[in-house]
C-alpha cells in the first residue's frame, strides 16, 4: 500500500494506492475487483457558502467534498502518476499553483 501525499499552502491531502494482492475497501462505485492497482482519494473544490472551513496559504476558504472516486489501473507506474496528478489538481482547484504542491509517495504496511 502506498500513500500519495500532497502538501501546499499549509495543508496536506493524502490518498491511498492499493497494490497487487492487497484488498482495497469495497463500496458502491468501487472499480472492478480485478484491477491490480486501486487509487482512492477525496476530491474537493472551493464554495462560497456551506462546506468546511480550511486555511490555505493564510486565507480562509470553504471547501466542499465530493465522494471519493476509486480508480483502477493495470500498472503501478500509471497508478502512481495518476495519483500524483489527482493530488495536484485538488490544490489547483483551491487556487494553489501546481508548482507549489510538494508530492511524496510513501510505502506503508497494510493494516491487519
């Protein structure tokens, strides 16, 4: 299992990439169980009212979350690249330039 973590503007977003032979969570909308790599992460965007308060780069904004959309991939490299891009895009949606998003991939042990 890998965590793909993006940090920018004083906040962090982390998603999980389940690898071959690991069991991703199952729920409505989950990808075909035959996908060897499954990426799951929140998606969010800025709203004018409602949502949750968040501080990004010293400014207070409100964000709304979308349901996580798991995605299945056939290769590890494709899954990691898509995960990195997903994390960057979430910050861009909040007005943070993608060049200011630091992304790291961290290998973690699967919880038992």
